[in-house]
């Protein structure tokens, strides 16, 4: 229970306003984390309202069951939002959901637990899996990855300026000793940066890139967004909180691409787009007050869209 209260949800008030919660509505929190957003959504639901929670992290699901298992309004599923459509269809939720929330990235508890391997600040096993019950860890991947593939991952997923140099150093060090801890990897990356470098921690982009690749986060995001579009009802709201430009770019383009180009007025109505996502407001960032209370919110950005049936 205490872990629920230690986690500070990002852009909480803004997300709740964007979801425009109806007491009897149906909502999905695709990234339960430690329940900050879910708890607030539930406070606005009546006994007829419904909240579906999912997360691929077993630790998050354990917390969800401890806190919400006895609430008849809640259904908890251990699943990645990459499989959101399958879950939604199994529950007959297509075009019935009033609001869907994605809070992307790594949660504070995941960063703070050294054994999860997400943080270069806390030495621990080099894991980085969101779902620790499946797939290979970052250490296992680094033990087999070819140089060119590693360069591509660091460049494309981390937008790392020194991708070639870092990848070459990782491969060279891997041949000497297996890289199995976060500190070992961070030290290698730091050694590739020029003396006197000033900016974010040198390992930030490399850790981000490897984490995204290990968890196939961008592919999952696209699949999750497509599922959300199909599950939302008319005027249902999509709210996405992202933490880096790659995610935000995918969200922005997805919303844009659901609206087909306008057709000539002389064509019949059936030729026009029947449904699309309409952007609601501008990109939202944390206010200074939130940043003072939660430094990890500094890179957060939120986009909101509403499903429209024509």
C-alpha cells in the first residue's frame, strides 16, 4: 500500500480535465503504474462507472490488486497496451469507451528500484524489461547484438550523437567482460563523451534507446493508439502523456493521420471520412508548481484528442 502513495502522477489535474469524466462512464488506464491517475478517475465515477486497468509490469499489477481488487467498478489485467484491442474486444468495449489514458515511459518506482535496471543512478542488474516474466534482458541482448544493429538502436531510439563511438566501445568491452550491471554500462558510455561535457547525464540517451528496443515501446505505442481509436465511443477522449520526442511524434502523427484529406464537395457523403481524432487544445506541459514538486515531470508533454463520427 505505501508504494502507491510514494509515486507522484504527472499532469494529474490536466489529465482529469482532458478526460472529461462522466460519473457513469467507461474508462481505460493503459499504464496503471502505481495508480495515481486511476485513483483520481475512480473518485469521479459512480457505482455504475467502470475503469479497466492494465499494465505489463507484474509489480504494478500486484499493487493494483492490493488496492482495487474489492472495487466492483474496476477490472485489472496484466497485459501490455500493445494488446489493448484484443482485451477490449473480449470485453465488448468496441466504440463504448469514454476515455483512454496512456502515461508512457518508466514510473518512479521502476527507476528507484535498482534491480529493475532502468536507472544509471542506481547500480543494479542490467535488465530493463517492463514485463520481467518474459523476453530477454538488456544484458542478454548486449551479449549478442551486432555492432551495426547497436549503432542503429542508439541513433534511432536514443538520438545519440555519439552512437558509433559508444556502440564500438560497448562491443569491445563486452568481448573482455560481460556487461551485466547498469553502472558498467553507464561508465562505458561516459568514457565516450568529451572532457568538459555539460548537459544531461551522458548515459541518458543510451539507456533510453536500449530500454525502448528491449520493450519494443514504439511499436507497442502505435498498436495501442490504433486500439484506442477503435475502442473509443463518439466524443470519447484520448489522453497521452509522453516523455521524449519519439513518443510524442508518434502520437501527434497518429492523431493527424486518422483524419483523411478533405474530399471535393461534389462527391457523395459516403466518400468522406466517417470517423477521426480531432485535436483538443495545444500541447500541454507541466506548470512550474508541478516541476518544483516533481523534477521528473520536466520532460512530460500531453496531447489530447476526441473521436468524432461524421
